[in-house]
């Protein structure tokens, strides 16, 4: 059984990872993003799936 503190730490870490991933994707140079098949406008959706798996 996990403690409340462990769950809060995990949630905070995931939130930080989400925001970091959004920032990195949104700030990719356009040519790099296009080479990877990523639209920077989809940064939030991509980050959410990466961090939360949904």
C-alpha cells in the first residue's frame, strides 16, 4: 500500500515531466519537428500520452 505522500510525490513528478515535455516539443525548431512528424500545436496531446499513457 502506498502512502499519500508517495502518491503526491509521484503526481508532482508526472506533472513536472508533462510540463517539461510540452515545453520541449513546443520549442522544437520547425524543421526538426517536421522531420519527426510532430506538429508543435500537438505538444500537449503528445506530452499527456507520453507521461500518463492515455
